[in-house]
């Protein structure tokens, strides 16, 4: 069995304190509805765990009914840090789930083929991550606004989601991080901490995340092109 864990417990402070970016409408539906659909229609996913803020369960249940999502799903509550939310998600997966795909709730354009390739890579190596090659020139600062050195962009990747793992590997990695009291910015960093190799799976299609309002026009275009059917509720 393979489980998708959709991390949807954050509010997105860069949108403003009163704005829940996951429920902003884009291409006729809330951002998180598009994300959920990507995994609901994937033949490689058997169940979905949504990590949400306490009190939001009914709002997500309404989405499932409104848009006709059919895969089995359940909720768990988010934690203080992202890694805590992912841990809670892992605690909620089915006992027979051997693979997990961890997805940002605010990343609604993920290509179904990318989900499959990330899962296959995780089957082979134990851990994988969707990523795009860096195309801009990258500089490192000295902690301020002055360039300290030039970085070779040929070795640099922008890491995205899904991040896919054999279940026991990501459990062990996050448990080690938690035991040491460390905070990691993504799940692959926990794997790096225990020496677990992570395969980079190149994302050939746009896979943006909603971070600020400036991201919405591009995502609108992408979703209108690739997910037109979700704009009409069931």
C-alpha cells in the first residue's frame, strides 16, 4: 500500500495573518482541492492522510464531497514544526503502507507522472525528491547584502514535493532528528542526517508552490490548462 500525506496545517504568514492560502480560489477551486485531486486520481496512491489544523476537518470534508474525491482519506492534526506535522501524518498511515509520498498542500500543479517516478525511485533507493535544476546564477552572501562567493549552479537543485520514502526509512530519519532536538526544513534533510541517500527526480513540468499572491497568476494558467474539470463542483 502507498499513502499520500498532504501537509495542509499551515496558514502561510506571507499572505497575511487573516489569509488561509490553501483555500484561496484559483482556476475555479481552492488551492488545496487541486493538490488533493492530483493524488486522488493517481493510480499509484491507495489512501490519503491530510495533516490539518484542528477545527478544519469539516472544511476539508466539505471539499471531498464537493469535488467527488474517492480515495479513502483521514485527518490528523498538524504539529509545531513541519517535521512534527509529517510525523503525525506517519502515525496515521495504514499499518501495511510501505511507501509514502509527502506533499505540500500549497503545491497544486504536480504532474501525475512525477508522482509515479518519485515513488519508483523511493522503491529502489529508499528515498527520493522532486527537484528542478537551478537555472539562475546563484551567489552566496556573507549573511548580509554582499556577495561572498559564486556557486556552481550545475550542482544545484531546487527541491520540491512530492518527497517519497519507504515508510520505515522516513520514520527512522525523523525519529533521529526529533531525538536530537533538531529542526529540519524538509524531510530529505532528516534522511541526510542519518546518511540515507536521496535520489533527485527531475521535475520536467512546472511544479510551483503558492507562497505569495504573486504566485497565483502563473498557477491559474497552469491549472486552467491541466485541470479544467476541477473548476466545476460535482
